[in-house]
C-alpha cells in the first residue's frame, strides 16, 4: 500500500502556514484539552533532574522546565483508575509523538501518538495503558521563535519522572516509544538517563527497560542527502513526506533555534545517525530496543545507520536470554514513513504490531535454564 495519493495525506513536517485549518484549535502544552474518553493530567516540571549538557543547552535556548499536560489511554474495559499505581506484571508505554517537533499533539484524538497507543493496547497483552506527555512544539522564523531544543527533552524527562516518582512504575517496566521526531526524542531521553545515571548532583531514575522506535528521525544533519542513490531519492516517489530538503528545512530551523544548524553534525542527542567520520555515539548501556522502519520511506538509510551502530555495541536479538543481542529490527517492505500510525494502512500495520507484541512478550517469558 502506498500513501502519496491518499486523499487525507497532509505532510506532518511542513511549516504551519502551509496547512489548512485554525492551528489555535490544536491541543498544545498550555491546557488539558477535553474530549470523549480523554484522561488528562498535569505533569510537574523535573527541574531537579537537569544537569550537565542538558542544563547548558537549556541556558543557551533560554528554556526552562515547565508544567505540561499528559494523556492516559487505557485499554477498553480496564479497571485501572487514571494515574493509579502499577498492577502486578504491568508494562507501561511512554508515548512521544512525531511531527517534526513542530506538529501534532499527544492528545489521543489528534496525531500519531493516539493511533500508536491504540495499536499497542489492541495487540500487546502486557500493556493496559499508555501515557503521552504533551511536550512543547518548536517554532521559528518567519514565525515567533519558541521552544527550541532542548525544551522537548525537558518535557519528556518530566513525563518519565511522573511515571517513576509519581505513579510508581519501576523503570524496568517502562517502554519508551517514539515515532518519527518522537523517535529522536525517545533516543535523546534514553541517552540522557544513561549519560548522567551516576551524576553526583542529581538522582536520576534508571533508564527504561525497553526502547521502541517507530521510523525514527535520527539524523537532522544534511549528510543523509549526500548519497546519489540513497533512500531520500529512491523512496521519494513512494513516501508521503516529500523531498527531504523541503520536508526538514523549517522543522530544523525551528527545533535547533539559537544552536544553529551545525549542532546537528556534532550532537549525538540530535543526530545519532550522522555520517561524519568524527561522529561517535555510545550505546553500551542502552536497553533492549525494537526499531521499526518502512522499506518505502525516505529516512530508511539513516535508520539503518542508527541500527548498525547500535547492533555493533549491543548485538542483534530480543535482548532477553543471556548472550542474546539487544537490538531487534523490523522493516516492512511497502511501509511508508510512520505507516504504523495510519490506522487504514493494512495489513502492514497489524503485522508490525504483532512483531512488537512478540518482542514485548519475549521479555516476559522465562529464559531457558
């Protein structure tokens, strides 16, 4: 199935002025937007968990931790109260939505996060609910500059802290999920929790038990466009997000803000798949990871670079049995970018969720003696 001709196709990564509709009606970080079956809560800032490079980057961008909304989605018929502590054997998924850091929302009725949550709740038995923090969206010229990097990482950290220190989940029972730009953010959150786990001035929660990346945007530099016959060329006719240079121009400018474009070539939180020879990413202490990609998406090459770097340090496998590698890679040949968030994209979508379910279940099964 292809997406380019679908009548509902609207690029997720184009500047706000290029999309129809009143963007003031889109849910955002300023309020909990009500709706049928919507379970919104306020998440307190995690300023006590900010240190090191994250603090430096925040000072450069003049962004600070703030209170944000977050949305719970429960499996239909679940008896668990909103915000209640974990039940025995429960896994929870922290959902970080895509949209190029400039689009979409964590609200369950708007954007890819809600669709992915519903797919996980339908197919993954161990997951009875998901939680999605409404992180701040970036904007830049010709609009008012607001919320550049690392505002979104500060908000993701607040959401993670809420699950651990307010709700009471053990980090081992948390799966951090992100699609597209949300995948970039899921990587950055995990990287921060790993990098500063032993910091003397703060007490960070431990990293999550698992990382689930859906078509992640893992290279914000321009290096991915250098290959003459790369996926950004060969898959431009099958993907829906258009020519990559046009797709990312505004999103990069808004997200990188005062840091400038060069930071995408030297910051492993932002571009862990950057192709520059001097680039280095340390995955040694990352959790078991499932990477999902579409064979027909323009980001495919960069996703494979990210996968290969992770596999080199962590090995390939389910990450469950002793000696088993931690990285599980699933590619759907006809899948476009973020196809798993498109509820009509069948049967590829269901097939992929079944693979994710198998991966989650493997961690719950007793290992061979």
